[in-house]
C-alpha cells in the first residue's frame, strides 16, 4: 500500500485495512516508525525500536496493529518516563499506566513517548526541559500544551493517534492549535493510575485523533473502572462509533458573557460559522449564562497549583530521579528540586504552597473550592436548559514561540474556555472548525470548536461532534506531511 | 504564699493495626524482615501511583472507636499532611485531619478528643557515611514499615501525673489488645505514645505552653519522662522563666531530657483534602457491627468485679488481661460459695507470684487449673488447712500439677482440729519458753508472737492461727 | 501582593533553594498572579460547600488481600544511592 494512503488513513481506517488484509500490521508499524524516526517537530522524547514496539501490542483486538503515541506523562515499564522534567531525567518506571496497558492489550504498538510541558504545566509546550515542540502548520508557532507533542505528532503525520492528558485544557487546546480532535472525558471515566499527577482532582486522560470516530474508538478502549484508582468509574454502556448526521432536536448553549475580550477576530468568525452549521443541521442555538465561569481561571490557578505543590513533593532525590547534592539532607532536597524543576513548575509549586500555607488556606484554597462549587452549579443550571455548551476552544490560534512567555497570566488566559469545564469535571471535545488568520496577519491556522456535555454523556457528545465534523469537512492534510524531515 | 502548680497532660497514641496488608497498597505487613522487601510502586511513592484504602483497616478503626466510646462519624475523609523527610516518601502523609472516623469518646476517666486513620512512616536507620562521596554521616531508609495502617488516638488534656498516664495507658493497651486489632507491643512499636505536657496553677482553667515528649517504648519510661518534664517545667516557672514550646526526647538510661526541635523550625503542614480518595461512609450495618461485636472491655469488667467485692487493685489487674479474667471466673464457677474477693487475691497474689517464681511461667502454661485452685481456696476457707500450708500446697501444685487434696495428704498438712492435742502443744510451748511467757504475763502483749511461732513450729504450720492465739491467752491468764 | 520575605519563606517550605534573581522574579510574578486571583473575593460564597471532588463516590475500598511486592533489586534500581538493600540519604545532622 502506498505511503500516502497510510499517512492519510485515520486509526479506524488503518484498523479496517489491516483486518481486511490490505496491509500487514508489520508494514503499518514500519511505516509509522520511519515517520517517527524523522520527527522534525521535537514531538517525541523517546522513540520505540521495531522490536519493543512489536512486543507492546497484543494481536487480535479490533484496533490491533494501529500504533499509538503516548504522552510522556504515562509511566511505561522499562521505557524512560520523564514528564519532560529534568528531575526525572533517565527515570525508568517498574510498572505501566493502566491506560497504556489497555492500548497495548487492544493490540496497539507504542510508537514513542511524546513531548509535553514539564509535568503538564503549560499551554505551549515551551516548558519542556527537552526543548519546545513545534506546530506542524507553522514551525515558528507553538503546538499548544501541555499535550503539545501528542497533538503535533498526530497533526504532523508522525502517529495515527495519541494519548494525552487534560487538567485545564491540555488535550483540547493543543488539538485546537493543531487542527485535530481532542477529547477530555468526564473526570472518572478513565483510570489515572500511572499517569504522573499534576492536579489530582482535575487530571484526566484522553485521546488526540484525526477525527471523532477515532476518538470514540480510543475512548472505548480506555474507559472503565480500575481497582487501582478509587476515583475511576468508567462510562456505563461503553462507547460506540458515532453515526449521527443531523442535530435535530439538540440544543447548544452559547455563554456569550464569557466569549468577549481577548478573542481573535478570525477565531470568532469560525465560531460563528460553526453555529450556523449547527443550525443548518437542525440544532438550536440558545444563549446561556455561566455567571461564575469568568472566575474559573482564578480558581484554577489556586486549586491546580495547590494540588501540584503536594503532588510534586515526592521528587526529593531519595528513591529515584535526580539528586543534586549529597552534603546534608536539606541541601539534597533544596538543590535537587532547584535544579530539577523548570521555572513554570517552580512558579506553581510556590503559588500552591503559598495558597495552602498557614493563614492563607481559607482566603485561597478554601475560597477557590467554593467558587468551584459555584461553577459546577452554573453548568448544572445550563444543562437543565440545553444539551451542550459550546465555545471556541481557545481565544487565539497558535501563537509564536516566545510570544507569551514573559507574563504568566497572559499564558494562563489561553485556557479561559477550557478551564471552567475542567473544574466542573464534565466531558468536552475540541474539533477543527476551519482555518483563520491570526490577529496581525500571517498564514491561516486551525481554529478549535469546543463542545461540552453533562457528566458521562460522552456518547451523545461524540454523536453531535461527528455530525458537525462531517458538515464542516475540515482538511488537515496541509500539516500532515510537514512533521517529518 | 507560693503558688501550687499542677501538670496537665494529653496523649497522642499511635496504634499499628494488624491487618495483612498496608493501608493503601497490597504489600504485606512485616516485622524484622530484610529491608525493602515489602514495597511496591504505591508505598514507594513512584510517579503516577494512587492510594486505595484497606477495608479491614477501616473496620478495625471503627472497632477501636466503638471501644473508646466514641461517636462514629457518618462521613470521614482523608487529608494530606505535608512535610519533607526521607521516611515520608510522598512528602505528605495521608491522614484524617478535618473529619476523623471517631470523635468525643471516653475511656476510664480520660476523654478522647478523636481517633483518626493514617499511614505509618518508613524506618530510617542512622549509619556512618563510609563510601559516600562527601564522607559525612548518612541514613538508610527501609520502606517495609512505610504505609502500615495506624489509628491515632488523641485524648483531651485530662491526665495529671506520670503515674496516671502509665495506669491509663495500660488500660488503653488492654482494651485494644482485647479487640484483636493490634499487637499493641510498645517495644516492637505497634503502640507508640507521645505526651503533651504543660503546668498551670492549681485551680486555673487555662493551659500553659506545652512541650511534646516523643515516643517512648514503655509505660514505665513514659511515667518517668513525664515526671522529669513536669519537674523541669515547675522549676523553670519557679525561677521566673517561661516554658518554651519544643519537642523533647527522654533518655531512660540517664533520666535526661533532650530537645529534638525548637519552635523556629515549627512545621506548617499545609493540610488539604486528599483528592485521590473518596469519603468513607460506614453503612448502618457496619456501624452496628463495630459496636455490637465489642467484647466486655477492661473498664466494664473492672467495674463488674468491684461490684462483687473484688478489691480495686485486684479488679484492675484481672480486667486488664483477658486470660487472667477468664481464669478468675473459672475459679468462681468451680468453687461453690467461694468469696470473689478471696479468690481474686489468690489469683492475682499467690498464684501470680508462684508462677513468676517458677521460671516466670505464663498463665497459659500453668499446671494449676481454675478448679484445682478453687478446691485449694475452699480448703483454706473451711480451715481444713492453714493459710500458710495453702501457700506451700500451691507451690507444689504449680511445680508438679498435683491435686491439692493429694498434696495435703502426702505432706500431712491437715490442720490440727483436735483442740485437746493443740492445747497440749500450747502448754508445752509456754513451759519451753518461760521468758516471753513471763513478759506477756507482766503486760507486754507483743511478746506473744514468740510463743505463737513456737506452736507453729511444733505443728509445722498446721494449726489455725486464731485458735492458737486464743489458747495461749487463756493459759497465760489474759 | 507578596513580599520578598514571604517568597523566601514559601521557598523554604517548598524545599527550593532559589537564586537571588529567581526570588526577585518570583516576587513580581506571584504578586501579579495573586492580584488576579484576589478577584475571587468578588464571588458570593456565603453558605457554599467546597468542592474537592466532582464525583459523588464513597467507600471505594480494597479487600485486605496481599499483592506481590517488587523485587528489592527493582525497588532500588532507580535509587541515586542504594546501599545494603536500603535507600541511602545524607543525614540531617551531617556537616555541609
Ligand atoms: Mg499521626
Ligand atoms: Zn506497597
């Protein structure tokens, strides 16, 4: 089979081709390994050799033989796992994350471990200790973050699909920036065991794929209760490949109050186009209020750093990873952590420690948890009226490397539409809504359209996204070849 | 007039639960194994792992809560307590800070503030630095113990002296041991006790600055440590000084107190709700089970024994050790009409002493069953043998397991019940000992002891003491 | 607003030995982030329960059954300073 056909095929299509005997699993793997080997996006931090990749996938599953790229936040036995941090440089875990075991059990060889923002903290992938990852649409721009590597390798034709994690938008935002599909399931749909923790009450694993059908197929592989994660419950009834072509009878709420300042004209234009598409497909557009969603970023930047500050305390130089000093105990701790963590991680550890420290808990952590309750209530009332809540995925298209690194808050604002949904714990998907020129001009770049649904209504979300995706007919092929040298 | 000061003491007690596995992972609990052979990704706090609580530990905890007369919380939750130390691999301990599983209890005269579940730290052994680059001192960490389920019991500051702490601590230990949920062995560390100590003027309601006395491995040491610290605090105040908040260690070999940490390094634990765990909500059946499965606990048993006339001290001793209590009740059952007070004294006094004397034998290995002891007690009570003979019969019973009747017969200890024979011996004794006899006649009644001794010697202790006394006095004309 | 002294205190709690330059940068950055975060005070949270979990789960427990532990060699394989089957660390009292 011609390489161009393999490159253009979605995960589901490749699986079907293998099942029909049109191509062998070995051919497919060799093709993708050679693509990954020529990564020019710095999308991979570690690449499988042919042998180890073959070992990874058990034959026989419905997706058997379709390789997958794994964000380097998932622990993989015998394979380096760094979370893109210097503090875990060279670390090789003795166990494998539940999600990775599940993809392997479904017959999917692992292509490699993808780049990311260090410990998933960032929205641009510039916070990787191993160098920024580049956007295949324009290598002077960021792929988004923190699952930037996973998004870039899928969009840039270095993997058919990938696993990422989303805490405040880390799947959806890079998917939007790279013109692919990114799904963050309901908190609890997928096990977190083996996923290196950033903010435990928010972290969730999810797929980054070429289309909605692929996202559905991967979600079905990943979801389920895991006895190693007490906060995992799975999705009742499982997930089936979507078939919907219309949106008749479905209502889509638009929180106009949230979609205001700071949004690029091109992004807004694609958003409005998409609303028109929804109406054309029979869906109804309704204005809704999310009165507290405007405070979500503030609440998030208390809660997530607070949880992160304690989750990252285990990197102490005692049992694994970097140890920078052997002089005395305090120096070991302080120098190891000082040298091992990058600036954004230190910033959040400091912020989180401050928010939890004596005398500040009520003013920061306690208050932010209550604001979170308000945001949960906002979505509950919204979903009493509508089936979905829609927004642009991000206020801008992919920005230039270095463009937002000077002021942390500016960077944080790129998650203004994704963070409220994370705090509510509900599922949301980003699908490509077309291309738009960035403010200030330049070549057109992908714009993401975000659809959120009530907790555990992933099937409904996938059906609607699928119908809309068909109508939009986005073509991502311009980036597909660009990922490899 | 100088002010009198009193000690105010509260305790924090850590009890290791004797589950099969750790609190949050499936590693087996062990004691004395090679280092780091019971670890897994979870208890080593590798990146990406999550805790899963042990159902049995929750159940054991609830039983302890019920035994301490606590209200069992309908909802309890876990929190993270953050501090860096090599024995704390996550750099936070999972504990219950805000909503513990049990609150507001009482054991004996001491109120329980609350009890909570948590995980134990690993073991750090200080070693020399041989081989290390810097050559300085080092510690080695063994994670076998790390993650063992613990119940921490926090009392109100209701205790007033080291001796009271020792006694109450023993009651607590006996209570938990009887539940079968912990070995409560202080030397092995399955029971650990910290004391918060302050002093205040007698009659005052306020609490002075407290110091914390850490982790001593016997109740004797705790008693001595507390007494030393209370004395020190009183001296500081008497000298016009102020007690400083600090953590202390008591060295039982020197009797000295050492400061471990001063307040400038005071911790800021940055507690937060543990986001990896969901609340524990015991079902009504679970709560009922925790309460109804309680055996009769030491405090209740002591009360019951006192009610049937057993002296306070003996009642306490019996009720602390369930096997002694069972033995005692066996004696009462076997000996009809036996006086519980007398029986208790035989069990906790003579029998306990004799077992101790003979190879420190535990009660479980005693050759004297409750029925045999009951027979012996009855023989004494019915004056078939003297109390003194009873003791020597018991000695033989303990060593050979013989029945009391046969020992008495073999050794010819049957009490002299023929008063004619006893009278002859008494008259002979007065004749043989003219000096004390004269002293008694001339008013020195104490001298009668020598004559009693002579009679006992002649009868080899088989005479009834009261009867001997009566006959002597009669023949001396008193 | 956050003072330089507070930044140093929080760095100590976090076990980060920041350079002087980092302390300065962080004092500015954290102050600006906290200025935004302080807007949370505008939200009416009277009588609102805090959310630490979005899932209405309870009693997710494990039976007290042993699972295999790691081989000691594996447990120690990533240790910076394994020694005699243990994880060796510098002592707190050691002289620097
Ligand atoms: Mg404790
Ligand atoms: Zn373990």
